[in-house]
C-alpha cells in the first residue's frame, strides 16, 4: 500500500497529494511527521526520510517518490482519474499545475500558509507587497474562471475533483487565511468556498499535530 509522509495541517505542499488521495478514495497509509518548531531538528528528521529533506514523500514498496508533482504523476499511472478524462482538459490542467508548481512566489512569500490562523492582509503587508500579491491573485482568478467556464463543471477541470483542484487547494486556504475573498469574481469565490468547506479539507484542518 502507498505510504504518504507529510505533516498536517501546516505543509501546503503535502496538502496536494493528501487531498487528492482522499478525494479519489485511493487507499494509503498516513505517515504523519511531527511539525517541530526547531527548524534544524525538523530538517534533521526530514533528512532521515527524504532525499531532499522535504515532504511530501510517497513510498510504494521499495519505490520512493518525492515532490508533489512527481507524486501526482506517479499516482496517475495507476489511477487515470487523477487527471480529467478529456485530453484538452488534461493538457490545460497540467499546464496550470506546472505554472503553480514553479510560480506564485509573492503569494507564497507574503501569505504564508498558516491555515488555523486569520490575518488582516492590509495590516501585515506593505502597499508594495499587497500589489505584488494581488497581481498573482488576479492570475489565479483568471485560471480558475477559465477552468470553470471552459470545462463546465463545479471543479476546475470538469465535474470531478482532479489533480488540478489538489494543486490549488493551498491557494484556497491562503484566500481564507488572509481574507482575500473580495478580489475574486463570483464564480471563483463559489469555487473557493466549495473547496474550503469540503469535508476533506476540514478533515485536513482538524488533523492533530502528531507531536
Ligand atoms: N517542490 C516540493 C516542495 C516541498 C517543500 O518545500 N516542503 C516543505 C513543507 S511544506 C518542507 O518539507 N520543508 C522543510 C524544510 O524546508 O526544512 C514539492 O512539491 O513537494
């Protein structure tokens, strides 16, 4: 059986494969790592598990897969429902997942993923920082609007939860944490609320720290 090594609810990168496995009902064993405040101790602990000293990490017998994008692609080999059935939707999904994986630096930097807290965006960010974040949020709104209208479902690539929804789940959280709802259009706000209040995401947020 797959084993997913992660820490919850503070690891945004771990949320991606975890929520995908849960939403798709793929059996796996949860190997939750204690989230240590001492960063050196945390890094030493992670180095024992992962070649990059980072999580998430998936094992499948002797096969070890690290990095959320590689994990998703590995799962897709056995479970084609990881990506949308429609070829065009799959191509779009892979493109925006890659864009998310390698970009959105401002959002990551200034809107740290601290999912159990709430912050006032205009108080914790300077005007310049806000502008940088909002530029990226505009792109998120554009991506989500495009997926919702083009593939015609409640999810980004159609009527089922797929990897592209998993990849944007941490952004759903960041919008909630920093109260950025007002910068979304109606359809994307509905999508953000649907994911934020889904039973699966709530299960993630309620995860006990393994400490
Ligand atoms: N690109 C990697 C990023 C993984 C990553 O940065 N994970 C963070 C947790 S959210 C981590 O393990 N940080 C530990 C550290 O940097 O010491 C992925 O997609 O899995």
